[in-house]
C-alpha cells in the first residue's frame, strides 16, 4: 500500500515563532511554531501583558482537565474579559429579561455543571439526534453539492462547511433556514466577543444580539409550554418530577452554548478536512480505496488542527503544575493545539499522518473529563457524512491557485475564512 | 481478569469506546452497545483508555 506522509503545510514564519504572545497576524496564521518554542523553552509560560498562563504540554493540559475541583471553568471560553471592559455593552445587557445571567455547562463548575450536563445530554441525545437526522443530513449535503458541481469549483466555507452544521442546528432547534442564518449571525458575534482582544463595536453587537437571542429562546419556551414539542428547547422543558425545572436564564445560557458549539467549531472542522484532502497528495486516493479510513482522517485532522485551539481555566488556590508555582485565581490557557503536537507523545507531531494511531494517544480536540464536548459524536458524524458524500461526487480535489486560502483572523478557531477548491466530476 | 462496567444510565452511544477499544466494545446490529465485562490483563491499558475517552465517564474499570 502506498503511504502518504506529507509535512503539514503551514510555513513557520520566523515572525510567528518570535511572537509567543500569539497575538500577531503571523502567529495567528500559523501558531504551531510558537507553540513548539513555548513547549521547548517554558512549557507553562506567563504572559504578563495578558495576565495569562499558557499551558502547552499534553500531560499538564490533561491534568488540569481531569481536576475540575482544582480549576474553575467560570471563564472557560475567554482569554480577555469579554463584556467586563465595555461599559456600553454592559449597559445594553442590563435590559436582559433573564436576570441574573446564569452560567451553565462549559462555564459552570460542579455541582451545578453536572445538573445541567445531564439535562442537556438527555435533550441533545446524540444517539436519538443522529438516528433522526443522519439520512436528512446526507440528502442536504448532496443538495449543497448540486448547487456548485457544474462549475468545477467551490468556496468550501460558505458553500459547504457552513450550510451543513447550520442544517443540523435548524433541525435541533426546529427552525426555518431563514431563521437559522439569523442565529448564525448572532452566534458569530457572541463568539467574536468571547475570544477577547476585539473592538468595542463587536462586543456591543454581541450584547445587542444577546437580547434578540433571548427573545427568540423565551418565545420558543412559551410556545413549547403551550404545545409540547420534541425540539431541543421542548426537551429541555421535559423535566422528571424529582428534578427542579430550569430557569429561563439557564435555558438561555444552555441554548447559546448549543448554538455556538453546534456550528463554529464544526464549520472549521469540515473546512480543515476538505483542506487536508485537497492539499495532501495521494490522500484522496487512499480514502477512496478504503473509505473506512475516513475515521482516521477525522481523528488525525482533529489532532493536527483542532478547530478549537484552546480553552481556559482559573486556579482555585495557589499550586504547582509541572514544577511551576502558579498563584490563586490565575487564568490558564489550556492549549489543545500545542498538546496535540507535544513531542513527548507524538512523533513528528507537525506532520499530518493518516497512519498515526490516534487510539494510542487520545487527542485533546474535544477536551477531556466532565467538560468533554457533548456534541463530539454529532460533529464526527457530520464530518464523516460530509467527506463520504464529497468523495462520492467529486474527484481530484485541489486548492484553487487563483485565490489562495484565507485563515481565520481570530485566535482560537483554527480553520478558514475562505477556501477555494477545484475538482473534476 | 479485569472487570469492566458501563453505566447504561450514563451511556449516550458516543461510540468513543468502540473507536479506542474495538475488541472490547462494539455496537450490535440494533446499534446497542455490547461489551466484555471481563477482559484479560493484557487488555487493561486499552479499556482504561476507553474509560478515559468516554465523554460521559460511564465506563468503570477495576
């Protein structure tokens, strides 16, 4: 059998490697050189200007994820202070109908976390969701391809990666396609505000959209209370008698996480998969020869280019990790992108290698422990269906040479803003 | 022998155990999870990995 071992394509510019604060455009275009330098020089590195500790080694990231009693998740999604630094945005949020605002799931610690997680898991039930929707998803993916197949090229992000998870989100929330693209806009603004280091305007837009989103959720809650529904929100309301019902604020927070979590990272995951196939000589043929290898493609892509590069924790007390003294209430960046290439666990981690045994060392793309991604099975299935259908319809995928790929500008989501691919069919 | 127990009240059919330890965990024709409740010592590392991979933390290994 022919083996395809292609070096990962992102060039390590010296500027990126120099900028271990990860804030420069070069470091954002390709952070892996900077990660490698951090791992080699100072695996737990304090950035004074951001008051942030970067945790770069696999073992340390895994330790922190596995000990939620020592590390709080209250600001798990943001490196910056999100709304805190923007009085105008905070003023807008005061009009919220769901006060006090409530942290759930990814932003909550035990014991509240377990309570919400159980309810969401029941409502989202991957097994149920996939049984109900998988055939529809396949038909929808075929529909996306129908729209561009005659042209011999497509812009992957807008014509393929975005429509797929949005179709699933529309099924989960039982909303129209028009409505789901409104939701996508809200989600984009929420996400941009969360990642920190953004302009005030973005945070203000996110605050405004938060109010619109709350109204959407609360209207739906009211509908579902009147007429019981099997949509996600309807299921959130179906509480067993021995459990307290969720408050409106909790439902809103849960729905915003399912919305953002259900699209942002999956969009980038799918784009990364298509990019890998289109840019790696021989990979498409190997997947065609043995479609079971698509599972290995998914796992190796998740390891090599985890769409969500990092999550955050806060220390609950002063402690020592990996020989480094860290004060109480310190913000830690758990860098999955770096852990997934840690040389202690991965030989030639910078290489994408279809034959790598990702069963041997489990990558961190979906986190680990009590906060592990609740939608990971759904995301994997979306990726699998997307690639299966794509390979069954299109041949000889390659990156268009007239319009180069554009990477995401935000740190934290590894993927593409646009990605033009040409093909034969 | 190593004892393996899956809490089926927690299991949500994510299938991570099937991916990590396909010899010990499988889905049957009805998509139900079937697994070996006792596995030889050689398989310990693999089932422990499956327990670690489980997003529901539903697998206990003794």
